[in-house]
C-alpha cells in the first residue's frame, strides 16, 4: 500500500467555485501533515500545515481525520492562480519522523 | 523572504560520471534534505541531514550517493557514478525544526546521457 494516496484529477472548475481534495495515508503513527502546491516544472511550495483541530488560511481550509487516516483541503472562491498540482505530504511516523512522503498530487485547473 | 539556493539549475552529464549538486539552505535552518522528482512522477525522499550527519535515508540513497555540509553554509549531494535512471529534478530543502514544513530550492535538473 502506498504511504500517501491522492486522486490525480484533474479537477476542472470555474472561477469562484469551491473545490475539495482528499488524501489518505497508511501509517497511523504519522504525526506531521502538510499541503504543498507545485506549479509545472517548479519546486513544491508549502501551502499549509494540517493540525488535528483543523486550520484555515484565507480561502484555504485543511482538516485531519486521524481515525480514518485522511487529510482534506478545501479551496473556496477559486482563482485562476490556484491552478496547480496540490501535494499531500505526511511524515513517516515512529523512527521516520524526519522522512516525508509525498502523494502523487491532485491537479486543479481553474477556468475563467 | 529567505530562499534555498541551488546550483546549477541544469546539469547534463555522461553515464558513469560523478556529479555534485550544490545547495545553500536558509541560514538559520538546522535540518536539510534532498528529494528528487523524475519527470511526471511524485517527489521522493532521498536523505535528511542534521547536526552534521545523516538522520534518515531512503532505499534510493545507496552507496552511489553521499551528502556533505563542508563549510557551514553549503549542502551538497554527490552521485558517484551516474546512471540513466538518475535523470530527475533534484530538490534541496531546509527547515528550522524537525517536523516543520520545508522550504524547497528551485531544483537542479540532472540529465544523464
């Protein structure tokens, strides 16, 4: 089983739409969770950390469900500039806290 | 905003040659990493480095790979004898603390011919 799994998409949405991505992880001992975005042929950039209580940063909301081992990202009022690949990142858990596993990413296309 | 700087941005090398990829992490960061991304595939962990030693490494990081922090600012990845399948984008990253989100450099595209 892969450490981190994501729906590859693409998600094609109009500007202003709300879109949600999910990600599942396999290691119940994982403790650190992040969402990154990656533009084509560029480096990943940290979008937000994901906390157990859930957290929000402007139009972006991240949730963690430890019982079901999934993480979600909600984007409200999508902008054209949100078009990118969104990467779910999880650390390796006990003995591998400093090793992070990336999902394959979910591609988002926001259309005018 | 502080940056992680990587050089060169693109390197072409012949199979069997040694390459050194260079990185300057953010100055007050303590944890350093190398990742790679083969074109069209996911980002893969290679190695983490803290307190002048490797803290974790993946199965990809075999004897052909080594890392060094020679002078307190540079962080290098050496591939001793490159193979065609080493062709990828190599990203350096750093973080202030363990379990924190990283800052990535813009990457070195390595092409082995």
